C-alpha cells in the first residue's frame, strides 16, 4: 500500500519567523516615500487599480456574499416528524 502524506509540516510551510518579517520591513522603509508618491501619481492619473487599492485600505473591502450551494434556487426542507413523540 502506498503511503500518502496529507497535510502536516513541510519544509518552507507556515508563516515566516517574526525576525524575517522585521528584516523585510527594515529594507522597505526607505522606499516608503517613493511608494506613496507612485500611488499618488497613479491616483491622479485615475488608474483603476490605484483607486481600488486606496478604497480597499481606506474603507475596507465590501462584504462578499456567494451562493455556493443552490445556484440561486430556493431550497425546500421538509419538516421532521419524530416517531413516538406525542
């Protein structure tokens, strides 16, 4: 029988250690002003991606609703009649 591994620890899986995240933040910090200027220029040019990004961060993404079970059809669930109860 073939052994199959589902899930569990794997090399490189999971969140990176906090120290790696801090190192990345330190590398990116000097570029912060450039990034804000680039975003501002994209907003002035009315780039749709920039407008979407701005509103997503400023006001949060709108709540999504999806119907993944019924394809828009109504569901009729019959009532249960318990046997032996009065």
